[in-house]
C-alpha cells in the first residue's frame, strides 16, 4: 500500500475496477480472450470465492465465472456505476476487510428491469498488495430508493 493511499481508496478502486471490467465484458466492448478475462476477474477472485445473488441464489466462484464468461457481449449498452463505498471492518493486524457499496446497472439484459440497483457487502483478503475477493452478498435495492440521477452515467 502506498503511504498516502487509505484502505477506503484501495477498496473503492478495486470495486470500481472489477465492475468496469464486468460492464465492458458483458456489453462486448472488451475482447473475448482468456488473457482479458484472467486480468479482469479470474485473478481477482479467491479459489473458494462465493456469491449470493440478489434473488438469494448461492454461486461458487467457478459457476459465477462460467456465467460471466458466457455472457460476453450479450448485454449491448450494459454499464455499471458504483457509489457509496464504505469500509465496515478492517484491523491493522488482520488481512480481512469488509465493505458495502451500491451498484447501479443500466441496460441489464438478464434482469427483470433494464435499470436496477443493488447494495452489496464484500469480504476481501489482502494478499500482498492485492485485494482478493472472498465473498459478495448482493441485495436488491427497492425501486422507491432509485433516484433517477443515479442512472445518469
């Protein structure tokens, strides 16, 4: 970690970078090749990564990665915005960091609504200078909480 870079900045940068990759991959603006996929997501997830989807489905990392890989280019115009990243827990002598963030999606082809929002909790493991994703739990944000300007990106 750079001396002037806070844990919040590192966490926020990692969350934004992963979601930027997802937007590019699913919209098809990134090339579909193994090197891009490895750098964009596969290398970021722990071998035992797990994900609870907003509807409650539990996915292993392998299952989620396969779905994302096959989703390449299937959501033209898809984009994601990340807001309100907050570190929930981090201790200097612990390599685990938990955080919460809001995710706003537009042109989501595999969703009931093309505009949707979720709030997510993530657990990271610090491995050297890299934050590795251990677990994400996503929950739908009620539509009445969707401010129209949140989708202006």
